[in-house]
């Protein structure tokens, strides 16, 4: 069967994208807590039920790409090259993504989005949930390849890799909030990546090296 989405799926995705975009613009303008689902529905020209059918959680009108974010570390590890460990594959793909090619991995966003996500306690809490699910997905990906080691080792490796990435993700977001130009943000993130991932080298440098 073809994996190409049909017209119905494309229309649903277009509606979902439009709702998230319209909502985020309103949240940036007025503040997350000051905008209701009814406000979003009115701005988008749909019913409240339509909004909640697509987004049962108001927070996910902002984090509409949360599924991609949650899967990003696991996907990076699965896509590593022959001869690369999990650590080296993740570091290479993180550095390659700087420049805006894969913002769900780096944390790049508009200034308005970055400030919105930081200023709302509800959005910060939702992003912490996304962080936890991202680590869980990474642990599952590692465990799928590493049946020889015990589960505690796999969870520890995932926790260390996810923590290093989380530091970098939050660094980028803070630089974006401060209005730092993207080339300077990327330079500073690359330097921090060498430090953060380099600290894990003694423990994880040869962990899950992909066979050539």
C-alpha cells in the first residue's frame, strides 16, 4: 500500500496547521492564558468543537509538533552511520541541524514563540512532559538495539544523552529569546555541544557502535 496521504488526510493536516498557526499568533499577541478556545475558533472561522477535536489540550495548539520533538532523539540515534556510536550519531546530527534544517532537534523558533513558551507556566510544564517523553522514546530505541545489557544501563544512557541535549535545546531557546542572531546562536550552540557531548565521551563514546 502507498504511504502517500490521501486528500482527506491532507485537508485534515492543513486544518490542523491553520488552527495551530492562528492560535500561536493570538497567544503571542495577548498571552497564552488570556486567549480562550472560543477566541481561537472565532479567529479561524470554525466551531469550538472543531478546535478541541484537533487539539484536546490547549497547550498543544502551541506545541503542535510535539510528536516530532518526542521522536527526534530516537530518530537521530536510529539514523546514525556505520561505525558511529549512539553518542557520536546524536552529536553529528545535532550539529548538522544547526542552521535551521531541523528545528525540532535544536530548539530554533521565532522570538515570539520562544518568549511565549518561556513566559507561561502551563507551557513550561507541557514542555517538561515533552522532554520526558523524548527521553522515554530514546530509551526505547536504545533498548531495541541493546538486548545484551540490563535495562538500568539503557535507561542511564538515555538519561545522560537526553540531559546533554536538553541543555543545548534550552540554550538555543534562551539565545533566541534574547534576540541573538541565528549565526551567533548556532556558533554558541556548536561550542556548547562539543562540551556537553564531550563530557559523555568516557562513558558513552563506544556505546552501541553501529556495525559497518
